[in-house]
C-alpha cells in the first residue's frame, strides 16, 4: 500500500494548493472502516449460503428467502438512516455517533454470522442478518455522507473517494486470497473459508473504527437548520432533483454492467473457455490490478473533471467488453489481457459519480436551504444495491433462455449465447452510463460558484462577536 497511496498525492496538475490538500495519511485513516465492511460484504453472497446449507443443513429455499428479506430490510434502512444522520445533533457530530454505534452492532452480529454454533435454525440466521444489516447501514450511510463533507473542494472530494476505493479494493483482494489459501490446505472446507474471512472482520473492525473516527473533525452542520419535513416531502424533493436522478441512473447502469459480468464470469471461464481451474483465479487477477485503478482515474479526473472522467472510464469499459467478442476458447492470452485492462478501469465510473453526489447535495442546499447529504448518499447506495439484484435477475434467465445450462452438455449455440450476454450486457450498460452523465452541467467552475454562495450565506448568518 505504501507504493499506492503516494500516487493520489502526486500533483502533476495541481487542482488546489498544497496547503489546502488533505493529508494522505489522514485520508488513509479515514478510509480504514472500508476494510471490515468490504471483508464482510463479499462472503455474504458467495460463501455464506453454501456453508449454511451444506454444513448446517438449512434448505436452500429457506436461505434464499431469508437473504431476500434481509436485502429488502437493508434497502428500507438506507434512506431512513440518511435522514436520521442528517438530523442528528450531538457534541460528537452528526455522523460519528451512528458510525460508532453501528460499528459495534456490526462487529457483534458479524461474529454470530461468521462463527455460528453447530446447530443453526432459520430463525437464528434471520435474527443475525437483521442486526447485521442494521449495523452495516448505520456505518455505511453516515460514513458516505461524512466523506462528502470533509472537504468542499471539487477535486479534494475525488481524492477522498479515491482513497476509499483503493482501501476497499485492497480489502476485497485480501478477502479473495483467504479462501484460495484455505483450498491449498483443506480443499472444499467452507467453514474454514468462512472462519478466515470472519476472522479478518473481527481483527480489523475495532482498529478501523478508531482510525476512522479519529481521522477528522466533523464539519459543523448549517448555522440555521431548515424546518424538518415528513418523509413524503423528502421523497418528492429527491424525485424533483434532476441532477441527482442523472447521477443515480448513471451509477445504476455502471453497477449493472459490473455485476452482469460478475454473475457470468465463472460460467464463461468454466464452460465457454473450458478452463475451470481459472474460474476463481481470473476474478482474483482482475482485483490485483483493480487496486491500482483509483489513483489512475484520480489523475485523469484532475485533467478532465469528474463527469468527463466518468464518461471516459465508461467508454473504456465499453471497448474492453466488446473486445470479449473476439475471445475464443484457445485464446486465453487475450482474455487475460482484457481482464488486466478491466482491472485498471475498474470502478472508474463509480468513483467519480460518488464524488459528484456531494456536489449535487451542495447545489440542493443552496437552492432549498436543506442539508441532505446523508439522504442523497443513502439513495446513491440504494441505486447500487438495486442494480446488483437486477443484474442477476437479467443475466441468469437470459443465458438460460439462450440455451445455456451449467448442469448439461451445452451446444455451440448455447455457448455463443453465453459469450454474447457476457460481452454485450456490460458493454451496453456502460454505454448507457456514459450517455446519462455526458454533458453534466455541474462542473468545477459551477461548483466553485455554489461553494462561494454557500460560504457567504453561512458567514452572514453567524452573529458578530
């Protein structure tokens, strides 16, 4: 990591003066909470269901239903947590109390989730997931909102998001390596894999909470708070914010493309390429280079601005995914090259769009007097989660309709159908994302005007001493 974090700090083009730049070390500390959150999130959909089915005897249908209800609960929580953190007033700030309390709940429920007793009932899994998602949301949403408030500067917000992206990618990489190591000693031992990943969460959660909570002081809320509004009015204000809707739609499309690829990559490598031994390794190979993606796109963002960089990143993704159409079962080298490129382009759109949300929240505060950063980030998170579910709901039925069956001998036509969905699905989604955010009017110069007006308004409201 020491070779990575100085990269964002390098200033080939200086968007702000050095003395106005946030410390790289403090940004690294701030992003620490992303380690246990990412380490817990990855196994949730990949390793937990098989272990609870094979080792604890829960029916797959029951597990699927419990996880579906858990995801719906998680989705409902997001906007409520955003509003609650926006409205919180305490001596510690608006975001920190929720992150601290949520982190402790997240840690305790993660322990029961990753280290279950020998006898597990459906009620046990449902209750643990209920509190796990509650703690997760109480950490994630206030943390995202706080990340947009550390700096009001256009490019510094991109740096904040970049550090989070790099730390998250590194945590995911470590989490993917752990089950690979477990397979070298005890192949097929799902409980061991789960214990290793749960151990990573347990070891990192308390230090990560300490580092994050002590990294920065919270920015004080607006001097004069606007009157509270019922949730119905809040919903109407979200629907009426066209800039926010464009960002949400663009991020939905980005995430949709990413997860169509993720849902099909094992099938593609195993059946189309005929290389099942590469199925897990290729995914890991992509994440190795994904750790480098954030600093690369931060540099580009300095030159082009956020929305243009998002467009550029999405168009690169389009080209990479269309390149998959040229991959044949005997050309593993081309697939490896495209996977490397995929890693270097990974998350470029998400990174820029996440930084743009804070700028849109600033404009909303200038127009309405309402500070709703927490709410805005909660619906941004919700858009990504929705896209994850939709991707699986589109990709798997579509390849099945085209004749692909992982339990049967597939015809060449069925394998071609798998290739087309694996390549064209993400390509079309990334193209849509680029189209949605192209020409976004809230650029660096417009945002600077908004910040000047906000600062002037705040200064006028502060009583003279």
